[in-house]
C-alpha cells in the first residue's frame, strides 16, 4: 500500500490530530482550574486548523483506488464549514464554561470534531461505501451532542427522536444503495461506474425505487419534506449551540454531498427520473417550512422551520445540474452559515440572560434595552429573507439562476423549472412576513417586563462581528462568488 496517499487526506488528518490533542488535554486535566484552558486552547487550535486547511493546495486526482478526492470544490466547502464551526466555538464558549457543562466541556469539543471528521469524509467520497462511513461517523456523535444537557428531559427526548429517525433513514438509504449496486451491471459502488452503467439504459422500476430511497435517506439529513418531522422537536430540545451546529454545518455538508452523488452518479437519469422528484420535494419543503414557521412562538422551533425552508432553496441549485449550480450551492451555504449563526448567537446570548427562555414574546421591546443586539438580529433576518443589499439576496438570486440556467422555457421540463422558481419567489414573500414578526417584536411591541440591558461575553461579540461582516460584505464584494466559482469549477 502506498502510504503517501494519506497526504491527500490532510484536512481529515488535521481534524483527527486536533481531536487527539483535545482528548489528551481533557483526560490529563483535573476537574478544577486546569480545564479552564480547554476552551481557549480548543478554539485557537481550531482557528489555526481552519487557516491551514484554507491554504493547503487542493488535490487533482482521486486516491485509495478512486474512493477519495480533495479537489478545489471539496476544499472550498470544507473551509466554509470550518468557518461555521469556529463561530459555534465562539458563541458557545460561555455556555461550555458554565457550572452545568464545564465538567463535560472536553466531550463537547471531541464530539464536534468527530462529527466534522465524518462530514469531511462525506464531502470527499467518490464511493458509496466511504460515503456511508462518513455519514454514520457524522450522525452518531450528533445524537450524543443533542443529549448533552443530561439533566434536561427535553434534551433526552430530542436525542431519542433524532437517533430513531437517523436509524430508519440510514436503513432506507442502505436499501436504496443495495438497489443501485444490483442495478449496476459491474457490481460497483463507485460514482463513475454507476454513471457509466446507467448511461443509455432505459429507466427501470428498480432504479426509480433506488433513487427515491437515496433521496429519502439524504433528505433526512437536510430536513427535506416529508423527512423533516424530527427537526422542530430536536432543535427545541437540544442545547442552543448544538441546534446552531445542526442547522448550518450538518446541512451544508449534506447539501454538497447530495449534489455530488446525484450529479456524478445519477446525472444521466436527471431529466428522466430524479428531476421530477426534486421539483415536488422542493415545492413541499419551501412551502410547508414557511407555513409552519408563521405559527411558531418558540424561536428555536421557529428557526427549525426556517431551516427547512432554506433547505428547499439550497436544493434549487441541485436541480440546475450545471457548472453554476455547484457555485451557487457553495455560495448559498457560505451566506447561510453567517446569517443563521448570527441569529443563533443572539438567541443563545438572550437565553442566557433571560432565565433560559426562547419565546418570541421575550423579545418585545428589545431595541429599547439592547439596541445593538436588536439591530444585528434585524440584519441577519433580512439576509435570511433575501432583502437587498444583504448577502442573502445575492445567494437566492444565484440559486434561482442556477435552477433555470440550463432549461428552455418552451419545453415541459423547462416550464416546470421556471414554475418552481416562481413558487420559490412567492414563498420568499411569505418568509419575509414571519421574519418581520421578530423585527416587529423587537422594535414596535411594548413589554411590561422587558429584557434588562446586559453585556455579552467577548467571544459572543467576536462571533457576532464575524457574522455581521459576512452578511454585509459577502454580497457587496463580488469577488467572493468569483473565488468560489473558480474554486469549484477548477
């Protein structure tokens, strides 16, 4: 075996090395003052790891028999996910150091690094077996993270719902992959071999079932309708830092992997089979996510249905099936990371200073007592809603362009593509309505017991600063999308 191939896995090796460093520090530190250094050390080391992964050269060839590749597109999405994890580390620093969690802070960082390692494998996989290994490596630590608040019943309930739905979705996915293996004349699970085996063949009932099962399995990770029912309860019961991680990092990795699998393995069946499936799933996901978000009074459940709707917008890039699609998807994930994590950072900060409540009514009159937080929350919500000139407007514009870019409106499929984009535009108006409900509570509604004025921790302020700069600058500075386009199309 050529062990030099492991150099191609340098991003994974960096994360694995960081995991062992944190593990050793955790094991050999006493439960007293020594563990206070674990939070800053883990955050700083992860920041350095993020820079290292960013500057490492991308690979050009697949290794380990073609199962793994770390090309420019993979490197770009990994760097974006690292930025998100770094922000989560910052926003959760004070919570991790609290009396309830401090004794388990090492486990928090270890579990997060372990699940990130699994997502790296998913992103770089070019073989379905390696993809499944990465998927399970990412999913199992997430269940432990959801149950991290050991003394809270809601956290246990959320973890049980998550692990049960994860088990069933994995079983459905493996069933679909077994059908793919059976359908492949070469008996192979390589993406390229699957693509070659289905090229020029008639669409069979077995392959249609296989695609439906694969969409269902990965749709669970993305919270696509109708595979979304776990999302709201899990988001509500999990600690806010974990909810932020689930809503952004996990979703970004799954979206990119979804695109790679369906384009590289099933691309020749695009118009015949899975494009129609995705149109139905996208319409249902965006619409149902928006409608149910309007009814929510708990902000974590509110953001859960918002993330379901956002997943539908991300999938618009997938149905484009073009070079621009992967650029639009990657850019959307970047903007979604900074905007969504900005909201969750503010929710976490207010939850900490308001006896753990996350009800929307507790935000009434927030502008009078904490105007900066209210202003930053407004910027983030406007970006999620797609209001110009914030970055969210540009991300939605690019996924809309990707969805219709390769379609002729005079054909049946082209007309459907334009119809789906029109429905997405209508839903954007609906999303603006429920995002503005929070803005209305902060700026207009009066409260007899408003939230008192407080100062956020320095780490929280830094996380908010990074997110706000991204919300404002990533849309105005066109070179960001150009850099992503060059990277993913290389």
